[in-house]
C-alpha cells in the first residue's frame, strides 16, 4: 500500500507528523479525499475533522479554518488550531462551549460577536468529534 506523510502545522510549528494512505479533509464544498500520488493541490479548509488512515487504523484531528497543500506525495495541513480528537477532554470542551456562549450573549461590537461565534463553532466541532469518534 502507498503511504505518504502529512505535517499538521500551527503558528507554533509542527503539531504532529503522520504517515497515511488516506487524507480526508473538510472544505466549504464538502469533504475531499487525498490518496498517494495525488496531483498537486491547494485547498482551503473549514472547521471540521481531518481523517487519516495508517495500517487500517483511523486517526482524527479537529481543526479550525486553514489550508491543505499536497505536492510531491507530501501533505501539509496548516491551521490556527489542530487537536488530536483522542486527546480531547469532554469536560474542558463543554466548559469552552459555555464560555463562548457567555461571550456571545454579552458581545455588542461586531468584532466581538464574530470572535465569539468562531470560538463557539470551534468548540462545537470538538464536541461533535468526541461524540462521533471516541468510544465511550
């Protein structure tokens, strides 16, 4: 089976490098799947979950908006936030949802409303990822 490497990168540097034979990413037009030897491509990414597969084991990373660059059989996922879904703490995620909802309820300026909505969307994505991908 053909594998390739994917670097998950934030503004702080490389978060994680994984080897995979399938990279499935969220875009505004829907999910896109990248396999080994895919043609070069650059895609804008939306808040969602990136799925990878290595030796029949799936991994999931919650991301914020960002970009995917795939070239020469190597992927780079560049986002403000990237978190391995397996490492998320549901209590902390629920607390961040509550905090974002509180910020949204008191926000008056457009900028504050936009930031609170973005925080809420990211937190809701993490909770949905936990519900979908973590065995309880």
